[in-house]
C-alpha cells in the first residue's frame, strides 16, 4: 500500500475518529487546539451529476481528500457545506440546489468567523465545485470586517495539480478535457468514493458552443487551459445544461476509470499535506501572523479577542461584529 489509501475505506462523517469538529466533544476540541489549530472546511454543492453519480459528488470529492490529510497531519475537518453558488448555465437542472451568491458569501463568512471564535485561526477552505469566483469574497469580507490576525486560504483542488488534466495526446491520461460529471470528474470520484458511482448507468454527451471559435476564447472547468475568457465569464456563447445536457453529464462519463485519476489524487494529497505542515511550521499552535503586519487595530484593543476560548480575559469575536 502506498502513502495514501486510494480508494479510502469509506468516509468519516458519522464516525468518532477524531477528524470532524462536529463529531468531537468540547473537551476533545480544546485538547486538539493545543496540538493542531488548523481546520479544513470542505465546500461543495448539491447538483446533478448524471444517472451514474450522486448529487453530492462535489462534496464527497473534497471530504474524502480532507479526511486523508487529517489522518496524516492531525488537523481537524469541518462537516461540509452541502449547498453552493452556481453560474447561470446551471439554472433549471433538477436536483441542482442553487444558493444565491450573497447568501452563500454570507454563510461562508459566518462559518469562518465561527471557527475563528472557536480557536481555529488557521483555515483551509477546500472547494470542490465551480464557485471559485465567489469564495475569495467571503475570505476578504471576514478580513475587512473583523481585522484580526488569521490564516485563511482557499484551495480549489483542480488548481493545485493542473498537469494531471492533460490529454493522452499531451502525455496525460484522458481522452477529453475536464468539464462536468465527465471522464475526468467521474475518474476522480471512482478513486475517492467508488461505492457511490454506478458506471453501468454512465452516459456520454457531446459538448458544443454557439461560437465556432469557442476553443480559441473560452476555458473549460477549472480554467485549466489558460484561455482568455474564464468558463464563468460569459453568458450566451454556450448552452445551458437543462436544455443541452439533460442527463446532467457534460462530456464522456463512460471513459472514466480510477486508474486515470490515481496519480493526480496522490499528488493533490501530497500538496495538501505540505500546505498544512507549512502553515503550522510558520505558525505553530497558538501562534498567529504578527499584528503589526496584518491589521491596523491596536494590540491592546485586540488582545482579549486573541486569547483562546475561556482563558482568563477572553472575549468573543462577536463583540467586535455580528456576521451579516
């Protein structure tokens, strides 16, 4: 067996394995904070992924990743955010639960604040869904509102390992470019949660554009092809899914296999482990970025809020501002 267990032996969301914050007692959390005060917040969506894959695919991708990293590093994982923001072309697809951008941003900002108040001042927001254009707004809204030292980073998993999405003609494993519920995404799902995938029901569709020169201008999922226009930065040049791709697949799901994804999964987990360890090396438990470098608030004013929960003199972050 290699460094990582691929596929994992099931998930941990309802198991008392010391991974998920919500599964731990108050005493267990306080002990964890002394050893490791970094938390991974998996963020996904509930959306159609075709007849062969679950509606929670985007969530299972990032929770299975986070669980593996937590087992190796000792960090904590939050139960995931199951509902996300969606671009216009997702509108109308049955089973795709669309949360308005403002609502999503407010929710994520409040989650960041809540975990900071609980003592997790180092946070990795691990995104598994095509909403990378809204998550940074929540991070900056938190920072602008509270002005407290923190380490908060957003990782969109597909951005961390771009070389692992190459076509066979480019030296990679895939026949088709990454889009949605297709060869690529289904391969990663087979590597991380095969028990939820039914390949006997997989179908293919043929993606198309109204623009004859589409490939010169508009990127595909993850903006991995470095085209001038991001996949979410246009409306009207490509069809909406409910009209063009009613199975919920945009691409060729039947070509998927776990073996195609496994090298990418391993490199991604290596990266996430390194990110966790690098953050904790720079800022060991209880340490934060220097006040003088990250906020204009005075030290004397902030010191009560920087204490760990229930330490003498501690004050709640919510005294500074209520999330809204």
